[in-house]
């Protein structure tokens, strides 16, 4: 067995996420994305879930979002526009162009 293996399933990670992050928020630390499971502590550390699905408000700001479309993290928001944004996951429901809907999102890729 590999002695350098620390986590067999790194679904939940404790990372420095910045201040003000609350449980349920979408989070991106570099290209690592997930949903905060805990509020950020005094050291700005929170546990984030990097797999699975979660419900987020998603803004279709660049055309319709269809089932299976990639969605992106943009400063705390989940959007359809990839311009300069971090890939977050996949839409599991549709959102009409110019609308914001609470939908289920598959986290990660």
C-alpha cells in the first residue's frame, strides 16, 4: 500500500476559503470548487464538499442553460458565462436566458 496516500476519497476538504463564507455557499479555491459544509472560521478555513449535487441560484447570463450544460463560478455566483470564470459543474435543470433560477447542480467535472 502506498505510504504517501493521505486521503482515499477527498470529497470533503478543509481549505482557506476567505472570510464571510457560510455553509451552503458555492466556493472556488483556485480551480477547486464545491459547496461549503461549514461556515468559515476565524482563520477563514471551511470544509467544502467537492462532489455530489447541491441546489444553487444559477443565472443564465449568456443564453439559455440546458440540462447538462457547464456552469461557472463567478465571485460567489453560479452563471452560464465562461468568460474568465471557473468551471463549477453541470446544470441538472434548465434556466431561461436572462433569468436566475434555483436549480440542482452537479459539482465538479
